């Protein structure tokens, strides 16, 4: 499993385990509600993941009890 170096660390976690990439919404105090910052981070992360040949699946999850 590897963490990716990306500029969205405060609102979005991004890691890869084999061919599976996991995006984790990191706004648990706001129940992972979408903010303009989080939407921009998701757009950037999805473009980054889509450009990689070694990713075959994407899991979207949220930190904390709400997702």
C-alpha cells in the first residue's frame, strides 16, 4: 500500500494498494459534506487516477462515521 503525494491532503486522502486506489473524504466534522475545496480536490484526484495505467478500480469512502 502506498500513499500518493498530492496537494489535497487536508480534505482528501489518496492511496494505492496494488491495482486499487482509495479516495477518502477527510471532513468528518462536517460529515464529509462536499465543499468547493473538496469538489476541486476530487476533480483533480480523479483526473490523476484516470491517467494511471496501473489502477484498475477506485474506492470512494469517507473518514469518520458518516459516508
